[in-house]
C-alpha cells in the first residue's frame, strides 16, 4: 500500500532508485541462506536452481519444490502428507503424483539417487550432508552456469535414440534404476506388449553416466537359432565370437565397467541365460539388464515384473478422475498425434477410461486402440472391444511383426508354450476374475491333463507372464488379463472343449458354495467374505452361461441357490433378487431336491425384497411360501428364517401386533431347537416390536439382554441368515430407546458403537441401518449437524453402490430433516416430501410416520399450515391403525404447535394436544418426549400469563435429566426455565411492592 501511494508523488526513475537502495540494504546473509551444498550439488532455492558439478540440472517445478522441502529438514522423516501440503497447498491430489516427482528428482540426481531415501509407507528422508554456501560463492556459481559444460564425454553406446517420450512409467523407471544400482543382473519380465523393451531402453539411457565403458544393446528378437545368441552378444560388445570363453572375456572385459542390454530373450531363453552367467562370472564390473516374458533363472538374477500402465477405477467419469493415469496419458498422446481434434470433455474421459481399463493398461493394446480412435470415434471404439483382435491390427510398419497387431503379440507368446501349457491356458479362460489353485485343478484336470500337472503348468504360465499371481494374505489366487483371457477363450471354443469345461466350472462353484453355506455359522463375517467374495465374478459368468441358449438351466438354479448367501453378505441385494428370480423361473420343483432349492431361493428373494423397497405384499407372500416349504421339508432353520422375514415385513408395514406375534414364535422355535444364536435374536426382535408398540421399559430389557447374551462365535456370518448383523441391529435400536428415555449422551455413544461394529463386520446393509435408524437421527437430535451431514453422505453413497433403494430414500429424508434444522425449511420440506412419496404404498412403518412428522414441522416453518396439519394427521391416523405408540407423543406435540399457528384455531385445541402428548410420554416413561411436550405447553402458558403453572410443569421435567445438557432440546428448556424463574421473581417482587 505504501509503494502504491508513493507512486502518485515520485517519478518512475525515483521509484527504481528506491527499489535498488532497498535491495542493497538487504542482509548479506539472505543470499547465503538460500544456497546450500551437498556432495557435488549446489542448491539455490531463491533462484530455483540446482547445479551438479557447476552444470545446471533441469528439474520441473514440483520436483524442485520436493527437493527444497526435503533439504530443509536433512535427516528427518518428511511424511507424504507434509510433502503434499507443501508442494500442492490447498489442493487434493493423488499420492502417485508425489511418487512421480520423487522419481523425477532421483533421475536428476543420477548416481546420487540414494540421497532421497524412501521410508516405506510413511514418507521420504534426505540423507545428504548439508553445507552452507557463502553469498559470493552462490552468485559465482549462478554466473558460471552459462559457461560451464560437462568435463566428461558421454559413454559410448549403440542404444537407439528415442523417437517418443516414455509415458506413465516414472515409478517403474525409478524402481528399476534402484535395482540396477544394487544388482548386477536385472530381468524385466512381463506379457507381450507390456512395454518391457521401452522401459529397458529408458533405464539403460539413464545409466549411461554410470558405465564409463558403455551401454551395449544385443537385440535377440530376430534370432531363430539359439546358437546365434553368442554371436549377437559378442558383436554388441566388440568381441570376436570365437573368443567368448570365460578366460578371454575375463582378459578383455575384466576391468571394464559396462552394461549389456539383452532384449527379447524368451524364445532363446536357455542360450541367453548361459551367456549372461558366463559374462557375469568372468567380468566382475559388467552388469546385465534383460527383457523377457520369463526369468533367465540364473544365479544372482533379480526379477522385476513390469506392470500394466495405470488405469482409472471403474466408475470414473470426470476428466480429473481420468487424465492423470498412465494408460490414459499414453492413449491421448498417440490419439492426438493422429487427430489433434480429439475431444477432452468428461464424456471423452469416461470413454477413454473404459477403453484403457478393458485393455488392462497394456501399452501395445492402448497404442493400437488410440490409432483407431480417429476413424471410429471413442464410443464406437469402446463398444467394439469385444472384437479386439480384429479391431486392433494396425501398429507401426517398422515394428516387429508381433507388435503390429494384438493377436500377433499373443500368437508369439502362445507359440512358445508346450502342448500341456497351451491346454491349461485355454481351459483357464473359463474363469472370470481370479481363481484359486483348487478351482483350477478341478476344472482344468481332465482329458490328458492330470491334477498334479495343473499346478505345475499354472506356475510355468505365471513365470511366462501369461497368468498373473496375486497374494490375498497367505492365499495365492490367479487370473488372466482380459486380453489374454479373450485370446485363450477363442482357443477353448475352437478346441471343442468348451461345453465340458464350463460344466465343470459351474459344478465346482456349486459345490464350493454349498460347503460355504455350512460354514457361515462357524466363521466371522470378515473371514467368510475374505474366502468367498473373490469368486463373485465366477458365479456371475457361470450363471450367465447356464441361462444362455443351450445352457443347463437346472444347474444354474442349483448354483444360484448355493451362492445366494454371498450376494446377501456383500449387500448386493438388487443383483441377488434378479439372479434368484431368474433361477426360480428355470427350476424344476417336482423332486424333493427341487423343492429344497426353491425354498433356498425364495428365502434369498425374501431378504432382497425386504431391503430394496419392494411391494410389501410381494415380500410377505415370498416368506409365507418359505414357511410352507420349510414346514413340509421339516427344516427348522428355514422355518426360523421365514418367521424372521414375516416379522420384518410386519415392522415395515407398521403391523406391530403381528410383528410381536411372529417374534415370539421365532423365539419359541429357537429355544425348542436349541438354537442359541436364534434365541438371542428372538429377544432382540421381541424388544423392537415392543419399542414400536410403546412399551419402552420392556423393550429395553429385551434388547439389553440380547447384547448381554450375544456371542460372536455363535453368530458367525449372521447377516447371511437374517440380512443384517444382529449386534449392530440391537445397538441401533437401543440408541433410539435411550434417546426417547432421556439419555442423550448414552444414545449418542451407542449409535456410534453401532456404526463402528458395522464397519468392523464390513456389511453395507448393516451399516446403512446403523446410520439411518441410529447415528443420523441421534446426531440431529443432539445437535451434531456436521456429523449428521457426513453420515448422510456415507448412507446415500452406500445405498447407491449396493442398490439398497429403501436406504437411499431414508438418506433423502434425513438430508431434508438436516436442512430444516439448519434453517432451510423449504429445501427440507421438498426432500422430506420426496422421501415420503418414495416409500411404496403399504410400506408405512416407523420411518413413514416420523418422516411425516418432520415434514409437518418443515411445512409449518414455511407457512403452509394446512398442509402441515394434514401431514401430521396422516401420521397420527397411521399410528392409531397400527398401535404405533413410540412416537405418538411427539406427533401430538407437533400438531399442537401447528394449531397455535393456524388462524382461527382456539389455543384450547393446541393445549389439548399438548396435554395428551404429555400424558402419553409420561405413561411410556419417554423423558425426551415429555420434555418436548412440557416445553411447548410451558411456552403456551407463559404467553397466556400462566407463569407459575409453566414453571412448575417444565422445571421438574428438566430436573430429571442427568446428562445431555449440551443438546438443543435441553439448552432450550434450560433457557425457558430460567426465563420463567426470572419472571416469577419479578412477579413476586412486584407483589411485595404492592403490599
């Protein structure tokens, strides 16, 4: 501001002189502090300059900021979060952006890359010794940059010059360079087209300064005779092929420091392995960098599996979610080289994300697809990838034949296999997603392939980069990349083995999940899911084949019945419903086995219908059929499931007397059959029915007894049995009970405990219940609106992800209630109306009545009094029909408050509703409802001048609380009590003065 003001009075030349004077007056240590040395480097942060031996090192802005941040704290751990905050202040970025900057920085440091140390999982550390540089020395260094040139000549090499940038490989480049610094033989392995050669060449170029005697390439791709490997390598190293004995190599190369790049070793693997071992033993300063689809398998070899390029996650639709991934960047670079007009909007981002994801991020496939984008368009290209081998055919004319089409790349790898490996590979194509070795053995072994040979062949295919091995804890699972699987599946179809292999595949998973159903009660949920959820894709594909023309529909029905618990446990209830209905349509029910399968399928259908906002009459009919089938088959387990389903359906319809009857039958059955877990659940559902009927004390006793008797080892994966985790369910209902009884703090802790439990068991449907029926309402009532907003976001996200429509409707309604509490009654009323309208006709249980109550309050706040009274009357009528009494006092209070706002309505009508609300709350011992009613009535009486009556009503109700004094209701009540007390004192003082 001072400078701006001065400019009105000084000339430009005077301002420049002033600035010069100010600059000369700077502390002489300012520049010195900006310059430091470490090793052969000088860093001048204020000049944004890094020098190596006096030569400027080119660094991007982010990499430079990373270096400065680390150098500022030498020897200290700088966490990833600290670096992200320093380098991208105020911006949310992915961690891989930081990794890319560290990789760029290490490349710039070259042989001194170890100055930046990775602290696994935490951050980075600068390990160099820092020395302060004087101001003069720093200035001299800067001045000399333009004149200085490297003193050493580049190392000799026959590496080809790069003609395009290596895209999306910063992390891999950094990792391979680190390996090369500590290992003499590094082999890059991976599937055809994965980019081993490109990465290997880039690594070699970065190592030129490290190997004074050169970096030499021996390209083995064109060799058909393994005997020519020695000749090719000798030529690359400048040796006579006849002089490649160990002694001769030792004499010629012994003291030399050089790097040999052996490219494309897989088809001459044994010869490449022999020459590598000979050279490494004879020349101790020689290093080898090899590329191959399988390891050389020689002593000292360190294997680096080249991964696919990074791809966006499924569902990524916006540009900022897509553009940063390596496969997308490669696609864009190649596509824009053909057509610079390629669109870059969100629609294009979504299509490109789909393309590269379906191509597994394989660089060759991505480049071939990018070349097609200009002629087909992005969406057409994405839609036609099922025919990828016919589509992706035009590579670079100068490339190796196997890199000119996608099929040629796989033909090359396939041609290197022995017959047994080819057979195993094509039969493995029947799997979708990942598979266990046990599954591979059962499905693949047959017709010339023994069970013992399957594991050997799978291991060999992993080594040859045609099968991917993934570790799940201590368990190994295997998968084929999508392109490899497509190729192998074509081979399977042409072989004539497809029908037999698909039958074995479906039969294996049917038997697997029949065993799984017997284990759920003995296994914790997380363990059960960890074992069986990875097979969901195999279940899906097996069912799709079973219902296809020519498929085995009865086998599909049996598989769907066996696998239904998995969908329920994973909260994939929409999919469960669709699959089960499909299977029921194909089921033969004449045999007892068919009747049993129908019972299992109907039970799974009942669970899915009960949690996807389906018509209640349909759900009730399904559970009635399950009960009939269970009784006819003498199956107590499914009889109990049917009774539970009928109880839940009654709760959803507001039929609470019927719900209580079903709950008692359920508990009696469990006790008579010795089902300890069922008896505990029986106590809970009896308690829930009593809660809605208004018997809060007895309800709480039942639910607390459930929690006292709950033994996790008895329940195992209880969500499979009843659709929800029983402990989470009990805690959720207890939290609401505690609140209405006047224990807000305990209610809040209990609701949070329910959320935590649901997160631990990792069951989405249970977590939705804990949020919608416990944590969110309690957070709103206790005034924790930010927490409630966060919870609602989680609820809606989970509901959308898992197709849980009922929970989504609840989320909309709860978001509306939050809006009302935050002062936006109009928006809140709109959302609450949407929620009320979204609940199917007949599904008018606890949520419907309270949502109408909240809607009435919101409409009242916006001045729509008649509509508000209509909404609350509908809720009260519903309560009368269903004997739903738990929220009856609150609904009466809301109607009383609305009556006071309605023109022409006598205050006596409002007072009558408020007195009724107070009486109902007192009889139910629901202290929170009693306080609300008392506060409303006290305000009415105060306004009528009945100060003493108001005080004597409200003060005792408030006094019975011993917690929750920070909640909105109690704070408002306390303020009103104090106001009434002050008015009484004033009135008393006035009376004394009159006397």
